C-alpha cells in the first residue's frame, strides 16, 4: 500500500482502537444504500453537517467523503446532533466516536445499519 494516504479511521485502527476495516466500511456503505431510510438519513445528516460546518461550498458528494475529525473544530458536536436527531446512541463496540466517526458516508452507513436493527431509543 505504498503511497496510499491513511484516512482517520485507518489511523485510529492502526493505533489499536476497535473500528471497522476498509472492507467492512465498504460493505456497510453498500448495505446502507439499500436501506429504505437511506435517502432520508442522508438528507438529514447532510443538513446537520451544513448547520455545524456552515459556509462551505461542498457538493453532497464532497461532504460524504469528508471526515469531520479533520477540521479544527471538535467533531463531537456534529456526532451528538446526529445521534440526538435519530435517537441512536453510540455503539459501545466501536471506539471511534461510537461508530459515527469517519467520513460522513460512514456515519450514514452506521445510522442505517443500526436503525434497521431497531437500535433507536
């Protein structure tokens, strides 16, 4: 993998935190796109992102690949707003922001997966 830049999830995984692998994240993203709530979840997460990180000119596709942890601002506020909106608590089995960490697309995948399993409060 010479020359490939590690994303933040790869880095925290290398640091020993429990987070899904690249293959697992891709599988979660693919499954999320099949969820009946995918479009709703995606639209609302994008809206929350734009409210928390205003002023950007990013397209939806660009935002989906952004990791909020890469901003100077602590991403916890974004993840807390997402968790509150969907009433899905952090996943104790995932040590990177309770499963919400990573690219916005990973956050959406986490939500869709957990909503389909009935994990909303």
